[in-house]
C-alpha cells in the first residue's frame, strides 16, 4: 500500500476519547444520535467506544455498528487494550458493521513501561506483535497505537511499529497522549517514522493528540506535512483533561489553507478538490448537538464554533466587513452551516411543514420523536409567534436528548420578587408512578426550585455548573439551560430548553438527577477501564 492517501482520513473519537471527559457520559441512544450525525458530517471512521470497558459501552458500539455501519457509511471502530479479552469484545461489538476496525494499543514510553505496565521493552514488543496478529484473526482493518509515543524513545518506537505492521496493522497511530510535544517535534517524529520504519509504506500513518499545551491542532498540521494521513479528533475538541484535537479546527484549517497544504499531498497548490470528505455545512449543527447532549459548553471565543467566532464588535472591523467581508473574514459563516436565522414557522404551521423544515435542516426523526417534538413545537409557537431555524434545532435537540425517563417533572411554580421570599412548588412523578409534591424557599427562584426537587429526589449532589443561554435575540427567546452536578467523584450533566427559563432550569436539573439516579441503580458496575 502506498503510504499516501488521496485525501486526509478523518477518524472521529468523540464517542470514545471525547466521552472520557468528566460528566460527558452519554447513554446509548444519545451516542447513536451523535453517530448518525457524524455519518452525515462525513467522517471516515467513528471510534464508537471501548467495547470491553462495560456492558453499556459494548452495547453502544454494537448498536452503532448495526445502524450506522452500513456499506456506504463510516468504518466503525472499537478500542481495545493489547489483551485478548479486550480484542475479542471489540471484534464482537463491531461485528454487524459492513466495515469494522479494531484499534489496539499498548504504551511504549519508558515511564509507562516502568510505572504502569511494569514490563520490559522486549515484553511490550512481543505483546504488540502477538495482539495485532490476534486482532487480525477477526478483521483485516487493524489500527495499532503505541501509547505515549510522543515521549517514547524513537528507536524503540520504530521497532514496535515495524513489528505491528508486519503482524497486520493497516494503520499505525502516533499518540501524543499527554499533549507534551511541540509542532516541530511532532512533525519530526512523523518524519522519523516515515524514514526509519522499513515497512511503513504498508500502513497509513495516523495521529492522535491531547491539548494540554493547546498545541494538538498545530501538531497535527505539522504531522500532515510530514506524511500523516489520518487525523484522530473530536467535535468541539472534547476529551480527557484539556481535550483532543478539535475536528472543526482541523477541517477548516485544511479548507481555508488548502493551497498551502495541497503540495504536501502531492496536488497542485491551486487544486480545489477538498482535502477531506467532510461536509463542512454540518459542522455547526454537530457542534451544537455534541454540546447539548454532553452538557459541555463551547467557550464563546472557541475557533470556528464559538458564539463569537464570526462576530465583529469593533467599529473599525464592522466598517471593514460592511465594505468587503474579506477585510476581516477568512471564511464565510455559511461554510460551517451557520445560516441566517430565518423565521420559518409559526403557530399555524402544520405537522408536514414542521417535518419538511426539519428534513431540510438534516433531522430525520422517528415517528415517535417527531410526535414529541411537534407537541413541543406547538407549545413554543403558542408563546412565541415566530419560530426560527435555531428555535427548531433547540426544540429537536431537547426532545431527542435521552436522559433516562425516571422522574418526570409535571409542574413547577415559583413566587418571587423584590419583597418576596423566593418559594417554589414542584410536582414530580416517581419511576413507580407515584405523584409527589414538595415546596421550598431559596435564595432565588432557581435555588428554591432545586431545593424543592431535592426534597423529592433524595440523592445528595453538588451543583457545579449552571448556565443559561438564549437561542435567539428577543424577549420571547427560548432559553437553554445546561447544568453539571457532582455526586461523590462523578459528574452528571443535564440540558433543557424552554421559553420559561425557570422551567428549563428545573427540567435540566431533573434530567441530570435522572442520569445520576440511573447510574446509582446500576451499581455495582464492572470496573471502569480508561485508556
Ligand atoms: O491518548 C491516547 O494515547 C489514546 C490512545 C488509546 C490512542 O487515547
Ligand atoms: Zn487519547
């Protein structure tokens, strides 16, 4: 195989490495929703999870393999440590996919060998070779990662990679596990691999990197210049600690600066052919979906998908942009799918109009999801005369969010004001169907609501993040509330949208508590295994 692909392969690990972020835990239906959107976005490979880690992870990988892993869909991949039991679980989980991949890894840096694995280099070499060969007995598409490659001794790394390729690895992935390298160092590492691993032309060189020093994307771009042809990244850059390389930043860098990158892929500089398979117009929607479902907010100044990424505040900039956009804009917001916020529907719009606008926006809902979303749409349209595309997205994302339906919020009522004690009454239906009513006084209306809910759902927790954002401008805008709460050392998130922000706050809290409650019910769980 030529170690040169015609384009850059995008390997999305939002559902595996991204999900390892505290509080990002997604349930199976949410993972499936994201996987479908990743397929629409056009990623080449979805790392759907770590099948051996827990029965839930196995089921998620397996379901994504069944539903999203079609002939024309992306490759579905599962992570596996270099152990037989992990590899076997990965192989079973990806089984239903038309194109499945096993991604197996073992650490190669001396610090990991000494303290984590307690193994010699010789032992690691033998394990890598044996486990890649074992994985190959299940499927042809095998990826091998020498974990902490960024801090591994290059000569040893070359040897491990050569043995892994000889045993059947078709992709060798070079992780900067701790986000330690600088762009020129990372580029040189890839160059060294190309020049010193004798059989490297039989595999694709992939890169994986964490953002501890904020350098992951820069490192990847340097890696491409030196021969890397697969990028492992996540939506919004979510992931362990400071996160992974952000997909949207990589894609737009390759798009906006394609004349610069073309020659490194053996193309004429002026070639207009896209460097990746990604449909850039799906980027914004995917970012919003991942943020809503994981509860991980996108910082306003985040490149590409942050709320301010296309906003011009200074008078000089605004003046320039009005005269010619190119004065201060290097890309058009429409390229990432950030459309004009058109008013599209209203109180009298029917189901068909609702369904067809959703289709135009790229949402294919099941009949049940559509029914639920339509009821919500009517409720919102009653309060807010004009419904825009952004409102529709908020309604749909809220409806397809699959927080376990254990406690149901039936009523929330508050009384507050300058001379009143904020008091809230809530009615909740328990998982057993019993109706429970309670009331509380708080420092403000949201505090009172949360205290009242806590009196019903008696699970100790600490609220660690609460944020309200309005979907559109205007006094009647839908408010989106995202919260994160901690129970012992675990974080759970909740999200809800409503024109009434007190109701949205209550619902977001109940959603997070339902996740926590579901998790508690499943205790004790098998030991969690993190890469
Ligand atoms: O960061 C890392 O090293 C990983 C590997 C499992 C690829 O996530
Ligand atoms: Zn990682």
